[in-house]
């Protein structure tokens, strides 16, 4: 980062600190005092509110995403004027500019400063974007996923050696509900809703989407998951990860694939269905085989402990005498088990939960429930197997971000493949967020600070990322052969923003 930019950032930070640390006395009037407001239309000054989009586009070029899409994806016979990468990035950038539907593209299509900021005369309109989605077949979508993998490998190649210690691959399905009645490929789910049931395969360390497969709403969660997991494993092997871990809930413990994964030196932690024979084995274990399960605290208190607020919901439930389930205790044990479809014996860890049924202030009866976890990891403690398997629940947060933040898990087009293509293209916005963090260099004397910044950005919610790094007001200036983004305001994340600009040679 240039010295003059660092000086300006420090001055801006000092100015805002002085304003925030001002006197606290009552001024006798509200702080929001603007009254004589006049609105004008600028003539010479041209600016946009999403100045971070230029850096994102530079990042897409640097990781090789643009070239990979145009090289691998061939849907248009004639490029008049758009190429495949233009269409794909149009949908991804729509999400990065906080667009929530196809129609939001029209706002940026009519913003000449936005078009100048991306160096283009025009972008596809919403109707053209929808038509592009309808051109996809399954093979075309696979080609797009391979293009994303090519860019991903370039981003991973910049990481330090410790990044490749472990790759944790999580798998889960989620429902995409639609109220449409003419969307081909949709079906009714086990919840009674109509729509699709996409499968998500992700990398836990970075939150990246490795595979996203759309399926009809009535398909089981595990359908096709093993094949997608094998592709993700091959990708991680190609990248150079030294240890690969698979995680999934009970729907993904596919016994017929466990031997192959074990032979391929893939560690797995899967929930396992509570079959009758497993429950019988658990019930016949000696009392000395069971140990109390002590879960670590969810978070550490950084300051003084606070008094817990009144549990209003619990009070209402008890007062109205609703029947509730309350966890009383958890114990764990382990034994060896060979699934029917396997030729080998694996480690089975069982958790015994004592759950009480309560109604009002009365405890009705206790119930014992068993939860099983299968793994080929014989080294760690049994309770750590449980914690490792439970960490897969973090993928639920990723699914929530894709559904509510990126809005990639939606079905705005007309059939299974077109909506699948829309999910993958819009989901690239989330991957670009991850590559934004991964592209930040760590070397130098401040490497610990830089490493912490990368981890913070990887863990950011999508909306927080947009507010910090994309929604930056910038003046757009053409000077000679340069396209200049002149940042017009300060926010605390700008040092990291300019740090990435320096890495991208912006």
C-alpha cells in the first residue's frame, strides 16, 4: 500500500475517532439536525455506491475465472456482443451489488457510471440473463463448475504450507421452496412443500462451495452425494492437501462407500442411523463403558460475566403447560461395528441422552435416546469423534448465507437445469468473497495480523462483507489509459481493502 494512502487513512481514522469521542452533554436539540437539504444532479462528478465491484472484477481476472469460463463453457454460437463470462459474472455481480432477484440487474444496466466502472458499454438485461440460464444442460453446468475449480486452485496455490494440512468436506441437502406451478423438475418434499432439493458440498476451512447439484424436491438428501464427494476429494488431492476429511449427517453414511474412502486414506465422521441392532448393542454395554459427555462452552466470556436475562419463552411454556423435552444428561461409549455392506470393522461411538418429558412444573417420564457416529479415525478420543461430527452443523450457517444473503438458493427460472445454473452462477458471489480473503498476502512482520484478517473475512456474513468492502462510494475517473476508482469516504475496513488492491496491483 502506498505511503500517501496510509497517511490519508490514518487522518480519516483520527477524524472519526474525535467525532465519536465528543462531549456527552445534552445539547438541547437532537443530534440529527440536518434541515436545509437541497438535492441536485451532478454534471461532471460521476460516482457509484458499490466501488468494491471493480476490485472484485480484477480479482476474477487474476484468479483466472474469466478465462476459464470462456475456455470451458460454450453456449453461444455468436458473441453479439456478450461472451459466456459476461453472462456468468453478470449474475454473480448482481448478488455482490446486493441484488436479490433477476429484475435488479435492470437498475445497474441503466447506470452509466456502473457500466463505465466495469469498462463495458452494456450488460445483459434480466430477460437475456434468464434466457442464458435456460441454455444449460447438465454437462454445461459441470463445465462451469470445472471453471470455478480452475480459479479455486489458483487462489489456493497462494496459500502457506499450513493451509494444506487438512481439507474438511461437508455435505448436506436443503430445500428450495417455490410457489410456481409450471417449473419443470420440481416435486413435493417430505415437508409437504413444492420445489427443489439441492445438494451442497463445501470446504469447511474457507466456506467455499465445491459442488452444488440441483435435484427434484422429493429426492433423498444422500442421492448422488458420494459421487460429488469423490470429485471434491480428487480436487483437494490435486491441490495438495495432506489430510482429507468427510463429514455428514445420518443420511450420508453410505455404507457401500466407506471401504473405498478408507482405502483412499480419507478420514470420515458420519452420523449413523439408530438401527435396532445398534440400539440393542448400546443397551447391552456395561455400565463402566459409559462416560459423561462434557461439551465445551459455546464461547468464552471476554469481559465480566453478565447476568442472564429472564427466559420468557420457558415461562410461557410452563405456565400454559405445554409438553416439552428437556435434556438431563449425556453419556458416550464406543464399540467396533461392521456395517452389512462393508468388509471392514469401523469405530462406532454412541451418545446416550436422557431426555425428560415435562408438562408445566410436572416431570412426566424420562426417555433414553441413542445417537450413533461412525468413523475410521482410531486415534482421537471417543468424545472428540462426537464433537468433530457435530461441527458439520456449521454448514447450516453456510446454507443460511446462500439462501438469505447471496440469494443463490432460489428458483427464478423455469426448469431443473436452468435453476441449477442460476444457483451455481449466483453462488460464485460467495466463492469470490472467499477468494477475496485468500488472495490477501500473509508474509512480512505483520503476518499474524494479516492471518487474523483473512480468517475474519472468511467468517464474515455476506451482508457484512458487502457493507465493508463492496458498498464503498467511489468516483469513477478516466485518465489516459487508466480507470480510476477514487474512494470518497472512510470506513474502518479500508486498510484491508487497499491491502488487497496492492496485492492485485490496482
